[in-house]
C-alpha cells in the first residue's frame, strides 16, 4: 500500500494523518499508531500486513453501513509517547529518582505495579519497553476518567505525560483538570499546570508539558524539556 492510499484510508476512518500528500511524516505515523491501538494491534507506527488487513476490514464495515462502533477511546499518539519517553529516559538498572523513589525502565515505580524496583535490579531494553506499554494504559485510563471534555491529540498527550509523573490520584484532584473541564482560559489552565513545580528540577519538564498542551503538532512538535534546543525525536 502506498502512503497516499494509506492516508486516504485513515482519513475515511476518522483518523488524522494530515494532508493526503503521499509523504510519510510524523502526523501519518501518529495516525497509524492511533488506528493500531484502537484495532488492538501493537502500536509500532508501521503499516505492515496486519495493519493493512485491519484497515481493509474497517473500511468494509464502514462501506457496508454497518452499525457504527463506539468511538475509539483516545490514547496517546506516537508523538506524545516519544515525548514522554524522552522526559522519563530509559534506565536498565534500578535507581532512586529525585525524591528517593526506586525507579527502573521508563519511569517505572512500584506504584504502577510489578516489577518492584530495588537496589541491583536490572532489566533489558525490551523488558523496559514491555513494562512501559503495560504501565501507560493505567495513566491513559486516568486521563479519560478525569477529563470530561474533548481533547486534541497534543492536549491528551500532555495530560498523559503529566499523569504519568504526578500519578492518577494527584491528577484527578488537580486544579488544571477542574479548569479544563469547566472551559477555563488557556492562561489559567497553563498557570494551574505550572503549580506542579516541585522538586525544582521538574519545572523545565512541566513548562514543556504546558507548552505541549497549548500547541498543536501542526504548529510545533513538543520538547522533552523547555530548555532543550530541539523538539523530541520520534525515535525516542
């Protein structure tokens, strides 16, 4: 399947690959990831045989005017996941984070479930990615549960990153969540996001998350931290 055909199919199914121009870019990859997650496939952003088969089946159902399925639950896009991974890093040996919590992999702590990090624990890169793929579902669920209004991809991604850092309980009670749900002004939402500024070294990440929430990906890709010279790489 060529890229233009892929973009056309994704658009017909309600995904957003950007312009139908035959050019493979970050927006197209993000749309593929979103479709894969909704279809229960591994979200690798590659339009391989399984993804093509799932696309074909979805289009057949659409063209046959089958009863509309429930809207796909919003999940973090490929861009959002790359930003979050860049913020957390990928550590294969357990370490204590800035507040003394044992951590391993991509920001994994015991609060997210097994494995419980401890001094001397090591894992492989593949294990780190597998733990992250399992962990992220919990935080996506927490964002969906707390937010009662529609979100653009960049907004959902920013909130997923925030939730991953402050935890589902802190997220659910956060002032910025209340302000988003009541349709408050962008400036007040940003100010509320930046209330979560401890420890001091977290501020550059928090500012980047606030920028990500406010800025569409068509305007600018997010940075891991506001002090970074460049946006995140999709290979993060």
